[in-house]
C-alpha cells in the first residue's frame, strides 16, 4: 500500500486506535495491497467519545457494553442497574480504552 494512503488513514482515524499500537497498524498496512484499503476504511469503527457519552447517560442500562459486543456484561448491567452504579462508574474510566481495543481487533480481523 502506498505510504500517503497509509498516512491519510492514520491521520483521520488515529483517535480510534490505541496510541501504542499505531506503529503496528502502520506496518500491517504496508504489507497489505491497495485493494484492502477500501475494506479497512469501510469497517464501522466505534468512536471512543461517543461511547463515553453513552456510558455516562445510559451506562446503568448496559448500552455501552452491548455496543462493544459484550452481551453478557450488558445483560448484567441491565439487570442490576450497573451493579448498583459501581460498574457504571468504573466503565466511565475504562470505556474509551475498551473502544480503542475493540477497533484494533476489528482492524486485525479485516486485514
């Protein structure tokens, strides 16, 4: 893949991935062909800021966990009101990093 296309993708999507894994993403994209760029760009990555807001306002219902594909934890939070609010508060601090890891896993699955 061409270097300018890699730079453009990383420039526009860097906030969606863990910062410590951006070099790994760059190296992985260098190995891929140009035809994979459209596939990688079409993946529905989650925005960490959006998930943080969802967690703040709807965290006791487990919506944030459902959006990350963690159905079991989502049901647990839904039935227990976020473990009486404790798990909801913990998720406020962890949901951004979980979202970035989720996006990284989606990238690795597609590439």
